[in-house]
């Protein structure tokens, strides 16, 4: 850090198993990636190329290299996996992962109907090739999954070989974990945490109020996902109790100890 | 594209007469323009320097050159035209177009009262000098134009020499084609399309939900305008059915065929 | 300016005592700072490193140098001052200001309870070392300060040595001067202005509707704060009546004269 402040919450350090930040790149240029790494390289643990943007961005190979050289793994969003599955192109998908020499992949079913055994089967197969993140939760506002089912889905996917499970929120933060207003479905989150270890879950929380909510509930080292590149520094200050939103929260904790 | 997915909607290619994307530059630096072109050059057909930002941005000449060298024409927002007209400086406006060697211009009346014959007269005069885009719709929330009038205004402006007509929405997407909530005035759009060929219209749709709405109604090759530079790649995935929002829509179309 | 338009409101020029724009840098890279200066250098008078982002951004020294070389002073957000005060590290804070050779600092109490005499004492002490901006208003939505108290707080802080006082709004623009909806507390602003000279106040107004409101009320040379870097050019056009929002407002004024 640039100077010394006492009683700052202790953050985990790279390589992090928890307390990590997954950022979303939805079409950065090479220079923008360099800029992002210059500013936020120490705070970003993994980068997702949002949904299927990797299909259309022309600088893909070079961009992956920039992130890799900075020690930041990348993976393609789950919607891309689904786009291959729904077209019966699973083998092609595996080849794409090889072509770009990726070591992470996401398995999700946010936009397609996928039998859960079949989904776990894909997780299992892919985990022989790469480290798998699997995502639970629909992109469809109408599909409400009850808490006990979130738990059994998450557990089954971890058992099938997923490294971590992701709680779905979309870029806009308005489905899955969240009501259409963007409000957190808090009872859901708390019930999930009675069964699934918190370090195994990445919470997608693109909006500041959502980040604040999770950090107040689970502490500075909660795993956060879908963070916009220019929001990684602001998020880091929220984690440390150095932004108005969590300033008093962490002070109170210090006094209570 | 970076890899092969079957059954992807077929996009038009540059130079596009329809299916094109107009992006809005409201003050990019030269390097940001280079970055934008690196990432989105194939998907951007024309760039608007938003409203009268060209009056204050210091890098104007060099910026125009960067876009031109990349084969992307630029034009100044309609509000600038209006700023000249309301000051009785039409001749000065024509000289500005010459000074910057522009080959496109926008004629609009979103912020001023302008007799429609007079507006068509301006379109007609300017179209001797440049390719004219004309814009229909007020920036004033209170001014509701009924559908039949949108149609007759658009037709008259095309007859006067406009290359394409633009459906007004402002940067925030909350007037003209849209209710103040941002919701599309769908009856209006559908009635317009019974009379005006869809390739002649550019729909301003800065918000994602609006883009999705138009793409679902008119297909992947609808003309979209007022797109933020960093939203061109996301828009392209929406056009291709590769983002959650249109994923099922295009799959269903494939099955129906 | 790039071309001539008649009857444009007259803006103050650098170095500005009023009519100035304070922008917020919440984690720009060095190149992004260069880009920002290229585009907006003439329109930005001072830059705030938002809240305590300076604690975590790795490029701090070099970034400060870039701004300084362009003649743009920088300062650290008030939340950083508060983070030092609440930890009893005021002397450390003074050393940090020296270490980075800063000539401006902000004193605020948006997140902490601070006796007002004590706050004025800090203003007084710091103003021996640097030029002080002091901020009035809480980040807490629940804390409503009545207008007469805003006035006496502001006056006392100016008397204690503050160069200018800032009306608090947070980055999101939803507290202090604003209702939780983002709407301006207009009676409050007007009452403040009966007693405090308008050139002494910087209004934090991150949202466009708020900027428009202040510019319509106080003219093109009102001091605006918390402006996002890529909104400085748009703000400048609003000040000049060259964006739809203030287009008619300034024309009407011209006619009335």
C-alpha cells in the first residue's frame, strides 16, 4: 500500500483461494488490458470474457497472452459453452479451449434447458481438461429456484468436479441472486451458506450496493464476480472499509474485538 | 470469427446499406479512438460526434483523420446543425463541413422550432454538399408526435434527399421513440414500418433493452444508432443471438425454419 | 474553439476562481490520465482521487506527476482524511500530504462523527500546510441537515480557512444535496446562496440532470464537482448551451437581453 493506515481488514494475497475478484472483460483493447493490469493487476484474480464476446473480438489471441503474462487466467463466459451445447458442438468447444490454450472454463445453463445430470456430466468431462467453474441460476426472471434446490445443485456440481460455483446475476445484476429491482435475495444467500463453504462460491455482484451487501455479510475476503474493470479499485476500497459504504461497518468490528 | 458456431444469423458486411451500427463518440482521445477501431472497426459503420461536442474537443482534426483512415465516416450531431440554424449561421455551418472535409451531416429539429418545409429545404441544400441523415422526433418529453405524422415527416425528408432517417432517442434513451421510462413505443415503430422501408431507418437505441427489442422485431440486420463505443461488441453478440437476451429468440427461429 | 458560434455564454478561463470543474479519478491508468488531459485539460481545474482509492492504486506517484505537469492540482478524497482521523493518525496524514507533495487537501465528516469545532480546528491547522477544501453534508441518507445549519457550517469552515466548501453528493449523487431519488433539494440550495457567495461553493453533481439543474439556476460558470473524466466534455457543452438540455435555456437568456 502507498502509506500506512492502522486496523485495516486483512486481505488474502495472490494466488487467492478466496477473497478473490473475478472481473469481466466485454471487449477491451490490448492497451486497455495493459492499463487494467497496471492499475488493478494485484486485485484481479481471474478474468471472464463476458458471454460469447470472444466470438467477435478480433484481438483474442493477443489479449489472452497479455493476461497470461501478467499471471491472470482467463475463461470464456458460460453462454459460450451453452451456445456450443445447444448446437451439439461440445467437441468443437473442447477444441476451442485447446486452440486458445485455456486452463479454465465455465459450465452453465442460464439460457438453455439442460438436464442436471447431463450438466454434471459436462462438468466432469471438462474438468479432465481444465479447471471448471460452474454456474447456478437462470438468466430468466421468471424462473425462481428455491433455496434448498440451489444448495443441492451447487453441491452436485462441486461433487462433479467444479472448482467453484458461481451465483448467477448477469452483467446488469437483476436476475438469479437478485430481484428484478437489483435487491439481493438475502434469505436465499444465507440459507445457501449453511451448507456450502463460502470460499467455494463466487457471488456475481456487478452493482455497488450488492458488493457492499456481501462484504458486510461475509467480510472483506468474499469472492466477487462480474466486476467491471474500472470498478476493481473501488471494490478493493469497499473490501477494506475505505469507502463510505463500509467505513463504519469495519470500524465497529474493530471496536467489538 | 475466431471459431465456428453453426446456425448463426447472417450479418451484412461492410460497406453496409443496412444492418449497420452508428456509434457515438462524445469526447474520445486519439488513443481511445485507435483502441475502439482495433476492437470494433469491423462492426462500426459510422461515428457521430455527439451533439456539439466537436465545438470543444481539442483533437478534432486528428480524430477525424483516424476514423477516415480506418474507413469509418464521421459526422457532427444534429444539435450542432441546430445551434448554427438558430443563430442564422447556416452558411458558416456549410463552411465548417468543408473545413473538416466531412462527407456526412445530420439535419434535425430536436431542440428548435423549425417549419418542416424549411427543414426539408435544408436537407435538400445540404445533400448537394454531403450525404444527409435527417432526424425525426423531439428531445422534448412533452411533444408527442402521432404515428401518421412520423411517417409523413420521414417520407418528406427522404424525398428531400435524406440518405436515411433517424428515430430520435437522445443519449439516455428516454424521449422520441421511447417513453420517459425508456420503454419502446412499440405501436409507433410497427406503424412506421408499414410505410417506410426498414433499411432507410436508423433507430437510436442506447440502452440494451431497446437494442434487444428492435433486434427481436426486425432481425440481426436492423440499423442501430447512438451506441456507446464499448457497447458495440456487446451489441454485435445480441445481433448474433450470442447473449442471454436474444439467445433463445434466434434458436427458435432456426428451429421454425 | 474549433469554429465560431455567436452568442455563446462566456466561460471563465484557467486559472479559474469560479466556473471550474472538479473531476474524480477513481483509478485511472497513466495512459488514461494522458488521454484525459489531451481531451479535457482546458476544462478540468482540479482532480480528486476519489475517497481512499489513493491507498490501493499502485501508480500514485507517477499519476500525480502527470497531472501536475499539466498544471492540474490533485487532492485526496475526504474519506481518506476521515480514515486517518478516526484512527488517531492525523500526524501521519500530514506526512502523507508531504510525501506526495500535495498542495490541496479535503476535510470532511461524511462518514464519522466529528465535533464541528474540532473539524474547523483541522481545517485551520491543515490550511497552514495546504489549500483546504472542506465538505459539508453527510453520506448517511438518514441524516438530514436543515438549511440554516448548512449555512452556519459552511460559513464557519470558510472562516477557519477553507478555500472553498463542497456540497456533498457521493459518486452516485444520492445523498446530501440530493434526495435518495437523485432529485436536487432545491429549497436548500437557494437558501444557502442567500448567504454564501456562489464562487465559494463547489456543488457535487455527478448526474447529468443535476448538472443541468445547477447550470440553469446559477449560470455556465457554476463550480461543479465529482464529474467523471469522460463527462467533462459533455458538461462543458451543457455549460455552453450546446446540448439539448440547456439549449433553449441560454437562447432565451440571449433574447431577453
